[in-house]
């Protein structure tokens, strides 16, 4: 996997910045840094089917504001993209309204129901990979069949790992906060148990396998061991699992996501995972909902938070500045690793930041339709001033 991130951006920053400053595109008086466009392999843009939550237009605008020039959109849509005919509405919206590169997933199973394989052969040339994200594939035989077919097609299987038999109506982590506040918990095994199964299947089939949004210490250990055994596996985690845990929970829907915020030991294991390379990339799992859907507290609110507009700021402030990881490692996690694993090219895409500027996260300024974030009110360092995709300005900070 590529480890160095387009060093020419570091060497030739003046060649990029000077013309932009001279033309008045960028204001003078800032200490700018130029980075390759970020890449997020796990977002939910809700269109078609749920455009009141987000659209391709609003989602890509939010992504550009956060420094992203490429994203992969999950298939929990209406219609579910389990055939070429049902993928077509999404492709049409992407072509008409996307500001950045958008790569759709195809579903693993028909309707994401886990009972019958989707039209993987027909979809293969039109999608970035196959996933039933939002739902784990419950049947072992179905996942094995999917891995074999995806391997033949040269595609990744990208898995939301969740054993439904272990959920028991839970909606936050089955830990101290749940017990102290009378909430139903989601046990860690509901995630890592299915990861263990899938790793065994990936080893058996030789399939290329990627695990979505890992959140538990057991998941990290299992993936670390599988890599040591030569299994073709990569994984992602999300910013909120790295900087928050169950001690940060509040009785507010903006703290409800799936998987949930886990315990402190889990968070520390995830940090070790990004330090030693077990965790390959960071994805936001950007999952917008309406204000009403997120207003019902921890129990009643929909699962999901937004993250594209805050990811780099939060990670730079909480991980890079304290020395948990280097800036170069953060760029591997956000740029080179996801692009290398998913085969996403880097064109004339870059983003310009002032890393010395401090700002307060205010959801009312988001370009996403979603406003639910656990980071509201946080003071963070780093401000995006410009994002360029295919040589075109797709975001410019207004004075």
C-alpha cells in the first residue's frame, strides 16, 4: 500500500499558492498549507429516496468544505442499487449535481435483505465495491457466496459487521453509561463476532475484504492477527471513535451512531491501531438526518451523525497537535490509503488550509442538511480556505 502522500504538494506549495493569492482567490496574510484532496470511502448522501436528509448536491458541498474531493456513497437508498436499473437514478444525480468525485457502492444482496445476491456482475463496472452497509450479512453461506463472486470480479466486499441476534434492542454501548442511566446496550461482540466470521471466510476464499467503522478493541486485535496471517483485509474507523468514548455521552441524539461510542479501552486500542498500521484509513460515516429525527434523545433518535465538515479539524486538533500521530500519518489515513485500496485516482485535486487558525464548530454554518454532531461548540485548529477538484474551485471560504 502506498505510504507517501504526493510529496510534490509539500515541495511546490508556492507554485500553487502564489497565483491564487495574486488573483485574489486566497486572502493575503495567512500561513497556508496545501494538501491532496481527502478521500472518504464511507458516506451517506441519501439520494435517491431520502433527499430531505441530504442530496448529492448538499453532500458534495459539505465534503468540499471539509477538504474532500472524492467520496464513496453507501447503498441504503430507495431504490437500493442492487441492479443497474436501480443504480441509474443515483448515477443520474451524481452526473447532474455532484461537485466532487462520487463513487457509488452496489449492494451485496437484493434490497440489502441478505437473502439473495444482488446483480453483482452487471453492477461491477459501475460501482466502487459491494456493501450492504447499515446491515450485516447474517448468513455465513451468503457472505461466502458474495466473497467468491466479488473475488472473480476483482471487487472489494465492504462490510458493516453486526450480528442482529446480539442487538437485543440496544442503541448505545453496553457499558457503564448504559447501566448508570437505564439504557439498553449494544454489546461489543455484535461487531467483532461477525468480523471474526468474515475474516475466516476471507481467508478461505481469498477475497479482498474491507471492514467498515470498527469501534472495539477486539475488532482491532482480530484484524491485526488476520493481517499477520496474510488475509487480504483493510479497515477503517471514524473520527468520533478516536476522540470520544462512552464517558462523553449526553442525553442527546447527536451522540447516537452505529456502532456506538464504546469504552475508553476501545478508544485507546483504536489509537494504537492507527499508530501501528492495523487501521488503514479514517472515514467519517457521514450520516445526516432531519432535525426532528435527531431530536428524540438517545433511545428514540435515528442512528447517525454528520462528519465531513469537521473531520480534518477534529483529527488535526486532537491527534496531530498533541503528538498522537504525525500530520504525514493523518494524510495517509485520509488520502493515500483509501485511494490505494479502492483504486481511486488523484487528479488535479487539492485543498488549502490555514492550520494556525482557530475556530468554533457551529452546526448552523454547515453546508450539509444534517446538523447532528457531537463536536458542536468544540474549539478546533485549522480552517479550509479552498478546495479544487479536477482543476475547478468547488469550495472557497467567503470573507
